[in-house]
């Protein structure tokens, strides 16, 4: 255990400071709270705390009772009574009003204050004058940080989300140092990626063959048939017969046949299989000689399960009017198509044209087949006298390579020292530079080696080094009166940049850290970093995990099941049952009656499946995620009140999302701020599409999951998980009854079981208040033909009749809980570690300031970056624990009993 | 389903043609010859190696662990009739064609997956206890499990092959927010643990799994590319090793563990480079590299099984783990008409309709496994037996009854004859014994010596 700073050891200056603080604090509340010289924690407990607990807690947690495994009167000595895990739980549960439970007398505020102060000063032995910054394990870059750091360092877009395995998470975040491990497979990836990245961007030759890229979007459309110029399913007579002979059999298209024009997609150009079109670009040769033309295409399609697109087309590619490619394509499953041609050219214009010729007859357009023209690359002239400097040469080699070996070494040292300093995010030592230069020289001196190739190889070593992969922190010397040192300014620069940008520090942060002025300019730098567009990383990574907005991209919701709950139809349900039942019987074994029943059921089933229904399209999911991010960004960047995250009269929408929400008057695909009608249920995170969908089951809403979400992400009081072997609801109601019950009636059964009620009385009212929103986040007034009743009563006593009133309660009566919650979540994210009991002072302090400022977001951000855990590192040796390590036995090993409330 | 920010769906978009991939298996991969295997072993030095991960005929002995999520409906899983005259249950029915290779193992348990003093979190425990048998530390950040049995075996036999072990999964997307009840997500997504603090992260992308085994690029260029990668890696090893040691010396104890993980990885790469010299050029299967994650789950699972099969067939490794889905997985199976999530359904509250749906999912997983076994059985190994004959594949879950979160009488199968050491076509009731006991048998028969106990083992299992 930590060395305790009890009142007995008044000789220590630290304890003296504590005494002073304790006395000052005590003056503000109760003189009897003062820590008396020579008194033990147990003695102060017995005198000041036990009477309070006796009155309000011991009915369940003392005098022989230990409900939920919590016993608050079984202490025999100081070490017993300093049970950090126990008192931390007490603190959280009392603060949030969960304890004493509803219906029991509340603890008066002055007694709560007395208890809290005793816990901090005595049970936790905290020293408010010298808060323990805790310790952060050396943190490796997670895959988002790695990608962004590589981009900032080299300009390369390296897609780590594809190339690296997912990072494990803890406390809901993927940047927790202790949980970020390196398996042998990931280590291999690090070595190989370093090579791939450097090879992609750092030239190994001073001069190379000139290369010009003509991206697909630069190709102009010369001809594209207008939609429906060719009547669908009616190929010209004769031509059709001929094509039939080609083997194009099968039925022609049934529906209307569309002919999309060539369309730019990023830098590429999509050419539809279905549209006769010609696109062209011109390459201007300046010198005569040999050239190489490289064509890069990809066959793309919109994948649809079990539906095939039988359309075909021919692609013709001509250079200077000469046909170089004439090839027929069927559906090609995302195949990449590459072609290379050698040409001898004179100076002047050389037209390059692509022509798509659909091959009839037109078939159903199931998958929107396209040929994606990525680019045509022209290399040449090949003769060495026309070679040019590689495009990225100046970025890495600002000067010509000196001739003499000594100058070369000096130049290499300058380049590699600079690169390693940025990559390691702190000045690199001369010895490391020497090693890098030696490595570069040895590569350069190999046969065929160049100076550039040597430097490039040393850069690979830098990116493979643990000093790049981990964030290596150092501390400043202790200042007078300090117990724990500041982290040095380079470490601080990295902590800031990875917090706000998920990336490395920029030049400005480096410059300030180099001069030792960063700490002094912190508020201005935080403001600058938030205003910078890179802060979108903080916005998306924090909301993506805190509010689970990332998950909207993949959440599985069945439009069919959702539709049926709002449009119940016994006939359709019967048809589905029949279809499912008979579908399992082999066709040859079905009786004639069954065959007919199957055929009818199938027809009804597919009619419903194909009928237009609301669904979460990719663009809608994207809009939902953007809504969550933009609302958060608006509050954070505008220094607005955090309460607007719960309750606001605005949100961010585009046309699709506004329609989805049933809001009129928003036109166009771009997201923008929209003022909401006075009676709108929207505004605030809990009624955003992201939250409503990711907390739903695939077939219906889940009031329980929604309730748990609000408890965890808004109120910071996550309930324990459900016990296994949940009793069958049949014990409380017949199966027939269950089938027709609403979710509310269903959940009401929880009240019949005491074990269930303990937690469900907390989460069910919250979740049921959101029942007006279906699993896709759309408004509804009824489900299963029964009107929805969103009203309820919170365990803390407040009642509401709809979600608007609930939001108002959360944003007023429970605003302090929300401040605690968001402070803890953001501090966890900022530090990359789990919070511990010794962090309560830091959190309390920020929450106090938030309350005083009306919840301004800048107070939260400044509070975090100025906090001891963000600014300092625990001084080794000052806080020793029993096992001799800096690690204290984890609090999270504490018993987590189902039958009881748990603050986590 | 897709946004550009989402890697998994982007990969899925690649919709690779699995048929192209499958065509190659069985036909086009040149097997290492018997002779070359033996000479490789001779190169591997000591003669005692001949007993390691080797069958009686001298063929490679493979060990695999396949994990399926959320347990299985017990009444549909356990065979009817008395042993040995038993009949396959509805869930296990798909194994009929390969039943002579199957042992249904009754009565095995993981006591350390029970709540004990740790409370909720049966899915996290079900996952991480499955191959470790230890009590894992309940924490969202302080992860401590144990060395898993596949890694124990790999530590002993890994030097015989290019890769000591491979780890695969079909969990391409991760959910945000907390995992199970205060346990770190590391517990819930990893079954293989190299050390108590280092999970062996499984590969979810078939392209990357394939490229790691055989090299990048098209057929014909892979051996060369793999060779180039080796050279490139070698060129930076000295530098980064020195950096890591230097950094490790400066850091506190907990940080040193992290640098240890880095150094372990570096030493693995070093060993691999040495092995490359020992084993000669890479095997290069004559089939296209998978494009990414197939859109259909059935194809995704099958493709991952194929990669495991290829790895075994080419003797690239003799130890593999494969997580079909992590415990607690809530995937819906629209492919078989089940729109509800698997985990939601598994808490069926004794509703017959829900029980039926969960059993259908259990059976779906068994069907995929059976198809994989049939392919393993169709491929002759170097000694003329089938690959399946020369393998031991454990198929199981960390929960027995997903509804009640029990960890006794776990659904566990042993497939393959282990080169003749095991006898299939049986249903054996082992009474209440730790699953860890079975792991001791597997380690023994792989030639692991000096392992007196593992996890919570109480001895060897009789009658395997």
C-alpha cells in the first residue's frame, strides 16, 4: 500500500501541508472534522463518520448486514479503514444519489460534505496541495495516431485501418496505454510499414524518368448517350440476334433502364457498363523519344447479396487514333485492370480516348457495373538526358548532394537528425545520429547504392524504432516545493497534439517546446489547436467512442423487422411463418397444398421485402455520425455550455437526415446548423440517430440498452451487467400474453422481481422515454398498434411525461452528474489511463469550476490540460507501494456484485 | 453499411471471388516432399526434434483450436444414446460425413471462467480462459491472463516451421464503449496469449493473413517478395534492437513490459530470418491472393478456414487458433433468416422460438466446421494419410449454456486422429474434469516435455 500520510507523522513537510489544508477546509465546514494531531484514520472515522453512516447506511451495510457485499462498519485498524476501492464506490454512489436508495432518508448535504472530505483526506490520504499525478505507462501509437503521424511526417496516406489489426480497448477507449500491446504480428507490420511508407515517398535516385499522371477525372466526356435514348430491352433487330449467338442469353431487363453519364469519383472517373460513352484527354510531349503509357482501371460494382448483374460492355482505348485495347467485360468482381504500352512519340499533342460500348440486350441493373478509370500515366522520354528530379525530392533532400565524403556525411547527419527529431518528437542525441549516418553510408557504398537510398534506409530504421512507435516521455528537474516533476515541454507538446489532433506536434509546438515556452502559453495554444482543422480528430475519436458514434457505420438493423413493428399485419406474419416453416421442407417432400401455400406465402413475403421501407443507407449513417460530431464541435469550439449536449434548440442536419427525422425545410446534401421547432424532440445527444440506432437490437429498440447508455455516457453511473440465467418471463406472464405485450408492459415485469428491480428501476424509465424513436431513430407514435407512453419517474424522484421533459431534468437536476461524467471520460481519453481513487481531487476541482462557469467547455479543456496528471509524472520513489513497484493493486479487481449498484 | 472511415466494410466491398481462391486448394500447391521435411528436420539440429509435433510416420502433427461464440443449446448439442453407440445430435448432424474423426467430449469444464469473486463478465472470461485455464485479472486496463496452450505448444515446436503459430479471426469490426462488465476488450477478442500480458492479436483480414504466410504480389513473385521483405527487415534489426534496449533501461518496470513485447517481436523476426535460410524459398500457392473480407459471412468463414488449411498443408505452421466470433458476439444471421443478434437471442429466457434460432446458429457454425474438415480429409499428407488424420483440432466455446453463462460441460469436440494417437467416432463422458486436462494430453502428444500442469489441470485425461 501507499505510504500513508497520517496525522501521526507531523514531521514531514508534506504532511504539514496536508494539515494546513485540512485545517483550512475544516474551518469551512465543521471544526470537529479537523485532523487532530496524533489521531489515526480509524479514530477520525469513529468520531466523525460512523455516526452519519449509522443513521443512513447501517440498516443495510453495518451492524451485521452487508448487502451487496458492502459492509461499512467492519474496521479494526487504519489499514482496514483506508479501503480505497470501498470508499471510492461510496463516494460515487452517494454523490449520484443512488445511495441511500429511493425511499430511504437522504443524507443531509453537510453530512455528505463531511463524508467526502474524510474520504479524500483520511481514507485516501490525499494531499490537495500536491496531487498525485498517477502514472501513465509508456504509450504506443494506436492505429489512428500512427496513420496521422505518418501523414504529418511524410505526407503519405497509409491506411492503418486496413493494414493493422484493431487496437484493443479499455474503459471504452482505444488509446489506453496499458491495453495497447504489441504482438509479434503487429511488430512485423511495423517493420514492413516503415519500409513501404519510405519507399513510397523518399526518392532513392536524384533523377528519374519524367512521369505525368492523368487522373481519370481529367478525362473530358465527348459523348454520352442521354438516359433512355436507347429503349430498355429492345436491342436493334439483327444486332440482337447476333448478340444472342455470342452467348448472351437470359431474359432482358424488366425495369426502366438507366444510362448514367461518366462521373468523377475522387480523382477517378466511373464509366458505366450501361452507357455508350467516349472520354478523352491529351498528353503533350515536349521531346521526341520513347514513352510508356500505363493504364489503370478497376471494375467496380455495388455489391448486392445473391443478385447478379449480367450486363456486358466493350472497352476500347485509343492513342493517336490507334486502338490499343478492345476488350469485353462481364461483371469482374472488383478486379484491377492494368495495361502498359510502349510508344515512340514526336513532340506535340497525343490524344488518349476511352470508349464504352454496351453489349446488349440490356439486363436488370442489379449492381451498377462500372469501369473505374483511375489514371493514365505517361512515362518518358526514356533517354537519360531528359530525366528529372523526383517530385518529392526537395521535400527530403533540400540541396544537391555534396561531392566530398566529409560533406556528404555532414549532410546526411543534418537530414537524418532532423527527420529523427520530428519522428521521435524530441531532439535526438548525437550518438543516434551517428548510428543512422553509419547505416546510410553502408547502404550507399554498396554496388548501385546512392546517397539517397542510404538516407532512405536509415529513415526506415527511424520509423521502425520503438522511439517512434512509443511516446517516450521525459521529465523536468523537480522545482522547489514540487513533489512530482513536470513532464518536459516536448512531452507536453506530444500530450497536447495527441489529445487534440491524434497526431504529432506541429512546427509551432516544437518551436515553443524547444524554447521552453509552451507551458507558459498553454491557453493560447489550446485555443489555436482547437481552431485548427486537425482538431476534427479529437472530435471524431472522442465522440466516436464516448457516444459510440463510430459504430453507426456497421450497426445491423433490419428495415423489414422495424417496419413490421410499426405496420403490424397478422396476414403478413402468418405468411412469413408459413414461408419459414415450409422453406425447411425439401421441395419434393411438400404436399400439393403445401406447395400452393408456400408459393402464396413466398409471394406475400417478397412483396413486403421489396416494398419501399426506410433504411439506414450509407449516406444516412454518415450524416448521423456527422450530426453527433458537429454538435460536439459546435459546443467545444464555440466555448458553449456543455449542457447543450443534452438539451438544445438546434442540431446539424442535411436533407436526408432531416427527412429521416421528419423535419421540413432542409434542402441539399451538405450538413448545416438547423434551428429546431419549439416542440421538436430533437436536440441533444440522446435523441440523435447515432445513439438511438447503436443502442438498438437488430430487430427492435432496446429500452434497456438505451437506459444503460444514458447511465454510462451521460450520468456516469453504469449499472452492473445482467446476471446470467435471467428468469423466464413466462414465470410472470403466459406466453400468449407475452406475445401481445408492449415493451413497457414487458419491462414492467422487472418490478415483480427484487433482483431485477434494483437496476432496472434506474435504466428502464430512461430507455422507455425514448420509445418514440424506432431502432433507426425515426419518430413514431405507436408500436404494434399501441400508442407509446414515454412518461416515467427517475429513481431520484423526478417525473416526466416525454423525452423533452426528461432532457430538461438531465440538463438541470442532473447537470452535475453529467459534468462528472464528461470530465471523467475526457480525462481518461486525455491521459490514456484508467482513473483511480487519487484522481478524485482533480475531477472534483474541474467540476467545481464547471459549475461556477455555467458549464463552459473551455473550462473543461483547460482544466484537463492544466491538471496535475496531465502536466506531471509521478516521481519514482516518492510514492512507494507494498510490492516495491509503482503499481498499486488495481481497484478494479474489487468485487462487482450483481445484486448491488456499482458505480462503474 | 459502409463509410470510408470503416475499414471492414470497405474491405468487404472488395467482394472477392472466393471460388477463384478455392480452386487452387488441393490442386495447385506443391507440397513439401517427405524427404525435404525430414532433411529440414535434420537441419533443425537435435534428433529429439523428430518427436516434436510429428506423427508416428514422421508426418507433421498439426494442432488447431477453433472457437465459436456464446456456447450452444445443450439439449441440441449433446448426442443421444449411450456411448459408444451414440447418434449425432441435431446441432452436430452436419459432421456425419467426417464423424469417424470426431470425438464428442462430455463433462469438461473451465472453473476459472465461473464468476468466483469477480462477478459479471462471463463472456470476457469465456473467451480468455478458454485456452489459458487461469483466472484472469478483472480490470479494464490491467490485463493479466496466462500463456495459452497453443502458445505452450508453439514454444516447443515452433522452430520446426516458418511460423511458430498463426492466429485468425472473423471479427473484422470492433464495437466502441466498454466490453464485458469491467473487463478490457483485450480479454474478449483474444484467445491466444503469448504471455499473461501479451495477447496474440488475431488477423481478421484474409489478404493480410495470406500475404504474411506466402508473400505479397501475384503467384510467381511471392517467394521473391517474401525474400525481399526478410532482407529489409534484417537491415533495420540492429538499429531498433539497440534503441529498444536503451529505452528499456530508462523506463519503469511497467513500461519495460511494453518494451519486452517489442523485443520479443524483434527476436521472432530474427528467428524467422534464420529459418528462411534453413527452409529455403517460400512456398507459393498457385492461386490469387484474397482481395479482402468477403461480403458474406459464410464466405468469410470459409476463406479463413482455407487459409488455415493452406498453412497446415504447406507446413508453414503446426499450431493455429481461429476465433469464429468473440464470446458475446451479437452478429445477426440474415443468411439463414435470423435477423436478431446472436447474443441477444442466446439469453432466450426459455422461449422455444428463440432456442430454436440459437440452435440454428450453432448448427450453422458446425456446418462450416464440417466443410473445413471434409476439405482437410480430401488432401493427402506427405505420408499418404489425410491432413485431417494428421491433425488435432479442438472445436469449442467458452460458455456451455449461453443463457445461463455456465462453464461446466462445455461444448467441445476433438477432430482429427492426431496421426493415429486419437480414435474418433466416439462420444466420451469424462465426468467433471477441467478442460485443461485435455490440453495436457495435446501438449504431451506434440512432444512437449516437462509440463506437469496447465491452468487448473488436475491430471491427464484418460480415454482420449
